[in-house]
C-alpha cells in the first residue's frame, strides 16, 4: 500500500480509497466487512439505508 505525505507531513493512503466505486457497494453488511474496515484499513461502499446497520456492528 503506497503511503503519501502531505505538505504538513501528515501521512495518508487516500489513493487507496479514490478508486472505490458505487458499483462496489456491499449487498449486505456483515461482521467480517466491518472488521476488515478497521483491521486491514480497507474502505467500504455502503448504501444510505445500510449506514445504521454498519455503525451498530462497530464494537
């Protein structure tokens, strides 16, 4: 995963998330999807109606 530094020295991997598209939206929120967002620093595309379900699974 390439990391980039901003002019203020902040390191980010924003490029990894820029390529996420709406067609990549998850059909259903599952515990492994939520876990991957935090443990593997993955992005996820969810629908507006899935947001509450996604947030309720964060422990």
